[in-house]
């Protein structure tokens, strides 16, 4: 969900747009219309209406300019001194074509990464077109929540990148789901999720923050600049946003250059967690109602939202 919500709204009003310059692959899978686009050597994964770029692969850089980059800093909300070597393994729910797994491998080394992606065809495409076939990655075609029952490791980090407005799997938003993920985290483990919003409607961000806070002691919110995305980071212990600056100061020299850059960007884009009386549960998770309302507000909304720019663009 790196391209913002505005593109989804535009397509809902204009109809599908399927032909793209640089289209190199297209397939209708059991779950999605899958398209791979290449522009200036950079490959992009689009699904269905094309309302979002779901993965990016640039052979010359792991920096995307989008939401994926902010997942890299999630472990550094832990108390200082947190080091790259403290990151032992990662679980990704919503692997897509492996942008996050490739970035984590570059930044943290060949740590074991388990990636769950419901669409097996996307995994195949990730291996073929997005350099996803790294030996440290186990890519599993399965439902992201169901497969948690087969996992027993304790993870340093869990990334959930499966919310794509207006299509959000409600069963990955509930208190019970977050309790299940918490049980798989190490004592210093973190959970990071990518959530859509508009510039004036943050109800989904606030509801998910409140739901996370019903399970985790601390939640941090990062507004990804020039997008309609926020990254929420829940920590397994009580943490402070000040930890980011202290960990940045103690990083040392032998780290990938993208890591201090993204720590600095994250520090500059933190926003306060806002209260919400909406907590999603397995018994009541009106996610579709809420996203429909956000979409309607956007279509009827202000120039502030309409002029909000995108992240990575085709």
C-alpha cells in the first residue's frame, strides 16, 4: 500500500486502467490481476485496479522513497543501545514480491525471514522478476493469520503489510490477531503495520492504534511524508520515541547508509498517538464500513486531500 489512497479513489471513479507503458508481465491469478511494470530499470508490482504499488525492485538501490523504507527502523524504538546485530529474525505477513525482505537482508544481513503471502503466483513473480529468491527467505503461500498457528519461533520483528485500501482483511486488524502476533515476539520484539489514511481523515490509524494499545504497552505512529500512509510500531516493552535519537547516535560507522537516513526521517515524521473508542475484535471489526466512509469523505472532501502527492510514482 505504498501508493496512497487517492489513487484508489481516482480509479474507483474512473474505472480500471490496465494498459501501462513498460508492462512486462500480466496474469489473472486466483486472487488478483497481477501486473509487472518496468520503467528505467525499476520494476513495480501492481494488483487488480492498479490502485497501489505493492512491491518495488531497483537493481541499483534499496531505497524506495515509500512506506517500505520505514519498516527498517522499527526495532530501533527499543531502549538504547540497540544494534543491527540484535535483529535475529523477521516475520512478514503480506510478503508481496519481497521489497521488505530484500531491504532487511541488505540492512541486517542474512537473518532468517519468513514471508507469508496468500497468492502463490505473486511469490513466483517475486522470485522471477523482483530478486526475491534469497536463501534466507522462506516464502509461504498461505493466509497470514491462519499460518500463525504453525509458527513457534520468537521473532525480533513482525511486519504486517497486508492492508491495501479499500481492501483490508478484517481478521488481520483485531485484538485477537494482535495477541497472536505478540505471542510470537521476543521480549524486545516489535510489530509494524502499514495503515492507510487521508490527510484529513485518520480514523483507521486511530482505531488500529487503540486496538494495538489494548495488547501492547506502547505504540508509535510515523506519517510517511507525501503519501497517505502511516506506519504503526507496537513494542513488546514500554518504549519512548526518544530511543530513536539515542540509537541513531550510537549506531557507529559499519552500518548500511540507508539505516541512519531512515532513522533521521522517522524522527522527523513521528506524530502523537490519538485516542479512539473503536477497538477491533473478532466479534466486531467494522473495517469495511470505516474504509467506505473514508473513501466517501475523500471523494467529497477538501483540496488539502486532493492535492496531497503520492509516494513512488509510475
